[in-house]
């Protein structure tokens, strides 16, 4: 397109120059014969100065008629520049001139000037030669780029076919079940469609550290900021996280992690949708499920583990089962990298980030819902107990008084049990314990 602009503009300017050359040539022929042409008559800056003399010359001269490209009797050969006047390009608006010249350059570059009709004017001939050579160079460059691209794609495609053939032979040798083989094939197909065989990790490792950091920042920073929890962090902390993020692909129906399994990394969803569910350790009648969409994350147990100053080497167990509902593209942050960031950047321990983590954590939301349910049930039980006690007092029955006494003793024992449990928790808590530790599970077994 740039070459078409240059060629089209050069052609238009050369056309104007060719028209002026014709006027000057015919004017010199009329210098000594009436109506006595003066070259100054052709100068636009001196139109007002010449005045009536120029007007009289215009009414008598034949210069304009003999230099009209649309006049078939003209003996001046405009060659390929005649199109600028026969198509009325010179008298058109600026936008019309611009578009037409661009089209003229693109048309003749693609045809190497084969459709041009030239005169014997040497400047015009040289222009056509340059146009033809320039078109051939651009075409050769296009063919070379396409050949390089196709050879690269063919090589990667052949490598992928060989790898897939080896994988098929291995799956048949190991006698994998058909459904498992289909899952492997879907994953390989999805990875090829996503990456086209390009190994990003190897490309990044071959670059200097500063370039690697800038590329990771360009690729990941906006996506990481899309996660509401990370939006609370400053740029330095986000850069440290972006440097350690790796790409992760998952096909539909894959289990990212199961409840009770160790959590290896945190996943930040970029595209796709996942389901996160929990049974709260296999509790009967308990089930909670939510959908994870772009901007959400899973594996928050790893963040709690990394922020604890006295955390062990054993990875935390997952409290939820995460399954992909569609093809998912995400960024993964491993346990080692997260622990390193937590140790190097103490700002990750700030109360603001702790509150943000609790607000956006699905695990903490589940706990909060459970505690609200427990509190509501206890409130209903206390309200019912007060109503029963009031009814018994009004009835005055001895048997009813016995029932109220038993009910009161049960509530007293439950209250003592709750106080003792809080004391045990307070005694076990030390100043070094981090505040993101899971709260006590709500007790749903209390009965009136």
C-alpha cells in the first residue's frame, strides 16, 4: 500500500509537469507570431499582474487547445499521463484525486505496468522501467515471505503429525480406554489450534531478562489486573507475579483439582468457564457449586499457605473440586513461585490485601454463608425456646415446668460448650499465626 501511494502520487505530479511542459513548448512557438505568447502568462503567481494583456492572449491563443489531452488533433504525446486529464483527475476534488491515484498505483504495480501506453519521452520511459522493476521486487518479496511462512508451518505441522502418530501408537500399546484416548486427542488438537506449534517458553528463555520481563508485562499485566484481587496490588508486585506466570490449557471435562488433593498452583482464568464445587469434606447433605469465568481464580488455599510464616513443605489440600465446562485458557502460578513472591514482598501481608482476598475468595464466601446459616438457625431455636417458656409459665403446669427446666439446661450446656471452644481457640492462637487461616467450621448438629 505504501508503494502504491508513492507511485500514484509520482504519476499525478508527473502528469501536471508534462502538461506544463506542453504549454511552455507551444508558448515558445508563439513568441514571435501573434498573439505573442509570454511565458509569464503560464505563471499562476503573476495572473493579477498581467491583467488585461493575459485575458486578451487567452482569447486568441491556440496553446491551450494544442495541449489538450482530450483533443484528438493534438500533436503532443502525453503517453501514460494523458489519463490524468481524460479522466478529469486534475479537475477533481482532493479526496477523488487521492483515491484515484492510489488505485492507479496499485493497479499498475500489480500488473508491472504492462497496460501502460508510453510515448518516446525519456522521463516517461524511465518512470515505467522503475515501476516495472519495483513491482517485480515487491512480488518476489511476497513470494519469499509466503514460502518462508509455508515452509515453517509445514515443518511444525509435520512435527505435530509425527508426535501425534507416536502418541497413537503409545496409547494402543498401553491399551488405554477409548474415552481416555479421545480426551488426549482433544487436548492435542486444542493445543495445536491455540499455539500452532509455537513453544512460548522456549522463545522467552532465549531472550535477555529485561526483554523477558517486558514481554511478560505486556502479555499478562492487563489480564492479571482483570482479577479483582490482584487489582488491589501495586505495579512492582504485579510485575513480580507476571514474570512467574505460565500458560495453561485445559479441554472440556478436565478436572483441574479434586477435593482433598494437594494444590500445586493457582489458576487465573483468561478464557472459558469452569465449575468449582465442594462437599465440605464429604459431609452428608452438603453441596456448594459456583461457576468460574474470565477474571476468576481457583486454588486460593495455596495463597493462604504461602502467606503463613510457619507453613510446612507439604502443600495444602484443596477444599473444592474444579472441573472445566469448556476449553479453558489460563495463567498458572506455581506454589514455589507464589511462596517466593510472598517472602520477597511483605506488602502481600497487608490488611487491605487480606480483606480483598476474603471478599473475592469463593472458599471464604462459602464459609461466610455457612456461618450465617448457623447463626440464623441458632436464633430460630432461641426464639422458639422463649416462646415455649412463655407458654409454660402461662399454663402453670408442673409437667410443663419440668420441660422448661430440661430445655434451659440444654441451652446452658450448649452455651458452656461454645464458651469453652472459644477459650481453646484463643489459647491456641499465637501472635505469629496469620489471620487468613480458615475459621472454625459451623456446627449444624445442635438440637433443641
